């Protein structure tokens, strides 16, 4: 039996966009997360996921391109450098989503994956970029170009799929076929369009692919944009689609679940979805 202890952190915005500088907000957000990361370490968490660009407000609610200047390099920017030190200190795998800059004018919505020795194993860049009212992400992010990597961490084979990506089943399947045992899904989503499917899509993806899923959402309203209420409700789902641990809607939280990786084998041998796949018949998937 292979068990890992995994955790998720959901959080409300710290600071005030109208009165604090982006750097001040970043420091407040990182400091608030450090407190919960320390708590996670004390409780034995081995793999930890955080919400979509965890160190910033949800600035794509605006059309203010001055936010370009808040992007950072990975892994040598200040945020990921700090997270690498924490990962090493606590011997913890950490998924840290931030706003990435690769060169002036080229920015990605990226999650860095840090191993338990503080090594940056690589990153996942958000593939599907939405553009609807209140979510002006095409203004801020280039579509991801790193595919669907799975990282051999100290504790499990780990994949990442960010927010809007979760609506596209093809990526979940790619991650599973690439060997993922656990997929972390950092998100920033508000009440209205998607809250009624929040507990449908990710458990369904867990079932269809025989994997564990840890999905994270932000909390509360973020002035001055007030695009809607981020409703928390972060949770883990097992390969049978059962919710193992869930956070409240309206407060900062660290949730923890014990993931028995043997359940992956059990689920896949019970539901023979991999045996019965017929990829040769899915002829339109790459054409349309």
C-alpha cells in the first residue's frame, strides 16, 4: 500500500489593489501562504497545491496591462526561489502557480512544480485561455506550449491542469496516459456560470481516467473589479469520484487528505476504461 498525505491551500486576497502596490500584495499573499505551508508541514503533508497565481489578485478581471510588470521568471524569480527554499526545508512537493514571463511581451499562466529537495522539476503552462466578460485572460496570457507533462516527484507522479483547462477532457486523458497519479487543478472561478458543475467535472475526470484530483479555488470578492465571488470549496477526489476532503466556500483553508495510490490500480481493474479505449475510432478529435 502506497499512501501519501496531500494538501491544498485556498485563500482570499490579502491587501488592497487600490492602495497597495503589486509588490506589497505579493508579499502579503506569500506571507499568508507561508503560515499555512508551515502548518501543512507540521501535519505531515508531502504534496501541496495552491490556487491559480497564488501570489496575486485575479487581475485578468481588469484590462490594465500594467499587470504585465508583475510577471516573474521561473525558477529564478523571487516567488519561485522562495517556494523552492520552503519545499527543501519541509521536504514537501509544492505546486506553485504564478504569472510567468519568458521574455518581454510573452507571458504565461504557469504552475511550477517543486520537488521535495527544492528542485524545480518543470512547469505546466495553462493550455486553454478563456475570454469572456470578467475573464480577460487572452490579454494577459499566451496559450501554454509545454504540453501535458507528468513529473516524477519524491512521492508520486504529478500532473497539473489549470482552471479553464478542466472543461476539456482531452487534457485530463493526456495527463493520465502520461502516467499521472495525482493531478492538481489550481483555479480562480466565481459563482454563476460554473459553480453548479464544480463538483461534477473534476470527480468525473478522476473516474474516467482512474486518477486522484486535487482542485483549488480562490475565496471572496476582489475589489476594485468585483467580477464575482470566488467560492472556495477546494477538494480532493479519488479514482472512484468520491470527495475525500473539502474546504468551506468562504474562508482561507488548508485541507488534507490521505491518498492511497493503490486505489488507482483497483479502480482501473474494476472499470476497464483503458482496456476498452478505441483511440483509432476517435478520428475527429485532432481535426476539428
